């Protein structure tokens, strides 16, 4: 059995990954923890909505014009919280639920944003879609998968 340095979790031992996650969680500030928890809740709700309800029901809300704000750091913090939560929820949090969750969180904070939908042909010739969110011209979510996609529509 591998030995572990004092105070270090062994990822091969049962529960070692949990200890690592717990230590990482404790290193976040309380405000960031709450933001990540809020993001996880919104990710679950938006995933449920996307799975069970027609997208056209979201249309009127998504088309509201993006209002400016004097808090540019809010969008950055929300984007990081959504990305962090999406990596740790027990379901797949793809680009559309991430963008919707971030849009909701920003709207609750009085920050406007725009949801973008794009498409491209993948290697096999199949159509692939992607969603990303921008705020004042900066990408909030979905930036890592963006190259190669042609923007089709902007909502907000």
C-alpha cells in the first residue's frame, strides 16, 4: 500500500478524493462558497427546465435587452462560480444550463447579459451546437468551447 506524506490525502485510498475536495472547499472564502452553492442550485433548475420545457417559453425573458452595470467584477465572479459548480454537480452541466444559470444570477444582481447560440459541423459532419454568455463584451461562460462555432443568434 502506498505511503502518504504527513497531512496529505492519498487519492488511491478510499475517501482520498473526498479529503482533497473538502480541503479545496475550505480554502474558498465564505462569499465564494455561497456563490458556488447558488450556482449549483441554478444549474440543477436550468438543466431540469431545458430537459422538460420548450425553449420558446424562455424566449421572452431571454430577449430582454441587456442593461449595463457599474460592477464589472460581478460577471467574472458569477462565471467562475458557475464553472466551479458545473465541475462538481452529480449531473452533466453542459453549456446551455451554464449560460442560463449565469444569466439568471446576473439578472438577480441587476447585471445585464446576452446569451449567444452558435453551431458548427464536427469532424463526422454532424451539427454541433454551443451556448455562451457575454456581459459587456466579455465572455462569462462557454468560452472554452467557443472556437470554430458560428454565432447564430444573440438573446438579450
